[in-house]
């Protein structure tokens, strides 16, 4: 790594904003750090827009009491090195005081789409996500921001947020990066010990099972959910939820139809893991689908193809 290729590291919103002010096309990739290949896929996809800035911030307000905020892995120096190798121009790594200074009190509640699934199991989680992303969006004014479909509900919450608060940010949703056996990459996979790693495969296996039931013609959401939950329980996962919901509303409907999200969450040892698959369900055919057609890497790249930085 050459000295020139090292990204700028900003800890102040004002410093980052000043450095980025004159750029018309750049993309922000918000993360909590401890970067893995899934995060790097976001960076690669975002690079089709222009220069990429990655934020690294373990956001305290999105962790419920008793969750893993204190032990969440923090490895900023290693993260910066990995990002340098990808040509990232800047890393925004604020302190907690920078984003939550004494006296701040504003919180952002996106409403219905934040209620089910992880919203029902992690008190205040999406309020924390929406609040910190509002701070990032308002503070840095990115033209584009990239998020992973791994956190599909988060994508839908932020889509609602950007629409409702008129941020005018083009959102990019990147497919989930998986290990060879199907396990979705996650910083929390580090918590898995011994044969828990094998148990964790049950999440993606359960989703595949649900997909096969759909493909075989099953359309009763309750039947599919029970089958998916069963795969996880049999493997020893302590299930939080296994649900099929409509996209983008996350409404729960009795019959699978149109764009649906099959989403699961559960505990394996100390790790709380989530995963999901999205399908297009028609009367006579079922196909894997992106979360939102307008926000795929291809769609976003096409919109920005003619723009200059
Ligand atoms: P995190 O650091 O866990 O908050 O994740 C930062 C961003 O990376 C979020 O938009 C996540 O959805 C995304 N992400 C995390 N894991 C993956 C993965 N396995 N594949 C694709 N994106 C991911």
C-alpha cells in the first residue's frame, strides 16, 4: 500500500462534508466496521457511481439493552487497510460524541415497515438505524448510499426514510455475500464456536427449503413459514422468527403472491443471526428476485453511467 492510496480518515462530520462538498457523484457505504467480503461487495458496487466513502461506526442506539454493543468487534486500522486496497477515498469514523453530543435528543421513527421481524424482536433497533443514517445523510449529503440485502428490512426502512424525508439519495441494494455452504457473511459469525458453525447453516438451508416449497406450488404462507421454522428448530436454532412478507410494505398476507421476502432470525450460541431470500411469485412460476428492481447495482450503475465526479 502506498501512502497516496490510504484513504483520508475523518472523525468530524464537518471535515468529511468539506472534503466531499464539490463532488457531484460519490457513494457512501455505511458500516459498523470489522469488514468482510460482504461489505467489500458494497464498496465494489458503489464504485460504479464514483469515488466511495465508507463510514465505520458502531452505533450504540441500534443495540437493545443486553445485546452485543460492548463486545462488537472494532478493528478500524485493519478496515482502513482493506479499504485502501479497493481505492476508497475516505473513511468516516466518528466518535460516539460526534454523532450523539451531549444534549442531542432527536430520534427518527419510520413507522410500519420498521415494526415486524427484527423490529418486533430488537427494541428500538430500527429507530437507532434510522436516526444514525439520518445523521449520516444530513451531515455528509451523499448522492448515493449502498446497503446490503442481507439486512433486507433495513433496506426497506431506509427506502421509506429517504422517500419520506425527501433526502434525494439514490439507494443501492447489494445481493448477500455467502460462505461456500450458504451461510450469509456477518461480523457476528465470529461468535460461532465449534459445531455452532454447522448449526448456523440451517438459516440459509431453511430459506432454500422455503423456496423449494414455493417452486413446488405451495402458496399458503402459514404452511411455508412452519416448514422453514421446522428446518431451523430441527438443527438446533433458537428461532426468533420465520416469516414471509410482501415487499416493500412488509405486510403479512395469507397467500404468497408478487414480490415476497422470506426472512429468518435466530440465536446460535452467542450469535444472533439473520438471513432472507426474495422471490417473485406468479401463479405458474417462482423466481429469485432482488429486493427492489429500481435499486439493484445494475439499475443504479445505469442511472449514474453518464455522470462525472
Ligand atoms: P454492518 O457493518 O453489519 O452494519 O453492515 C454494513 C452494511 O453491509 C449493511 O448495509 C449490511 O446489510 C451489509 N452487509 C453485511 N453483511 C453482508 C453480506 N453478507 N452481504 C452483503 N452485504 C452485507
